[in-house]
C-alpha cells in the first residue's frame, strides 16, 4: 500500500524521461503528450534553455525568503509588467495561491477605501479556481465543496454567458467579478468576446474590479500571451501559474497600481513564492515565449488543431458531439465515457490527454507542437474510435 494520501486515481504508468513532445516510461515505451502535466509543460520536455537555466541557478542561491531583495524576482516581475496591463506582481507557488492573492487584493482594495463590507465576488458555474478552502468556494462546484464544512462566504454564482444575470447579482457588498476566459476543468468553455466586454462594462459601471483566472488559458495557450487579449479588454487583476514555470512550481498575481496599492507590508506573504530558483525558471520560460516567432507558431498551431478537429468531427459524428475551447486549449465533448476514453488512449494508443467536465476530452499539447504531432494525435484518437466501433459491432453480432 502506498504511503501517499489516496486523493488521486493514479494510473500505474510512470515516466522515466521526456524529450520535446514525447514521454518515455520505464519500459522505454513512447507516449505522445497532449496533456502537458495539465497545461504546465508549455515548452515540452527537456527544453535545453530551461535545463541550462535550472543548472545555472542551482549553482547559485536556491532560497533566501522575501525579507531580502531577489534579483531574479525583480527581473521577472518587471518583464511581466512590461508585457502586460499590470503595474504590480506578487509571486506564488501555485495557481490556487495566485487566486487567493487576487481575491484578497480585491477585498483589501475596498477595505482600504473605507468600504469593508464590499467583499463579495461574483463567480461562475463550471469554473475551477483551485483546491484551497477559498478557491473551492469561489468555484462553487458541489463535488469539491462536499465534506469540508460550510463554504467560505462571500461568493455568488451564475451561469456564464448571461449579462443580465450578472447584473442581478451586483449589490452593495460586491467588490469584484471573477472568471476564466476559457474554462478548463469545467468543460473547456471559451467565453465570448461580447460576454467578456460586458463584464468589463458592468465593473466600470459599478466600480468593481475584474479578476481573470488565466492559470490554464494564459501564457500563450490560446495564441495570445493572455486569453483576455482576444476580447480587447483590460482587467484589474489576473492570476497566472502552470506554464509560467515550465514545470517548476510558480504562480503570480498581476494587478494594476490602483488595485494593488493597499497591499503593503503585513497584508500578504509567501515563504517560497518568487524564490531565486523559481524565478530563474520563470525568466527562462519567458525568454522562449517572447522569442521571435514563438507566439505566431502557437497561433498557427491552434488554427491547425481546430481544422483537424473539425475533420475528426465530420468523420465520427456519433462520437464527437461538440468542439470547444480556443487555440491549444481544445475540448471534444464525446459520446463514450471520457474517463474510459482517456485510459484507452493512454493504454492502447500511447496518447496522453485529460478529461474535463461535461464528458469533454481535453487536449493540451505543449506549445511547441507541430502539425505532424497534431496529425499523429488525430490518428490515434481515430484509432480509438474505430476500436470502440469494432467492439460495438462484435457485441451486437454476438447477441
């Protein structure tokens, strides 16, 4: 029996090494990775620049704590400010911590203005913001809340897409609206440009802060540095993690000067967040993502993936029910149970993918994916559908 908590339904599969788009298990079997450690390994496996940066950083200072100046953190923070809407950055170890910082920043913003009763956040069904007590309350998913006592107060929920429903929730205690521009865990649902622009307008009308969770859809995943850029809006606060460290635990909360002005010494902190090793990796990832032609490649591969998925849907109308997502955050609502189908792809066709809510197959390839890799993945999914079809026909004939 394992000594670990039984919180994961783990496969017995264990990987020994990775190279680019592929992982290799202890028996040398090769797997095509359209999972990316749940959108973390944006540069694939064994990227030479990241490996070199980690080795160089390991020979220097690993950790000092935030009571000292950390040059790598200062550099990464300034680069993120230069590349985005933000004026201030707080570094964390994870996406959930980045969301906690975002929520605390929004609440403290109004507290500092003499409005301590403005602490409520409007959030959306189908969202996922992390596993802390605060972020499961923000997500509102009953299955994640069950067993952990009363949900933390201060969150109201409605289905995404209905601006009138959002307006109806705004009250004297509302401080912010929180949303994923593309929901990942909840079913790979991309918010429309009109809806995101409408949320920005509601915030402006009522003096609210707009918080965006770009932990999964940010850092190039949709073909822009952040997914909100497609809607042409400017948020007040954005939480980011996953791809920011390329596999090293790192997250960040980005905010405007106005939103973050009250976050002074003593209001928030993190022991590990933004340590020298983590920020060295963050800078190395940013080197690659900001490199010439990188984002153009991601945008092009997102378009090619969408085209190939359309072909797959036309070929298997009984199995592919709906296509969702944006860029290289793609979802396929399928007829077969998604948990079983993910296992079939992994065990029989050596393709790594992940399930999402609403029986959606989620495809999250590293951003270095090529069209040949996409075609390879589509062939493996097609082979899995063909196998199901053959099994169904055999069962029918036997009966």
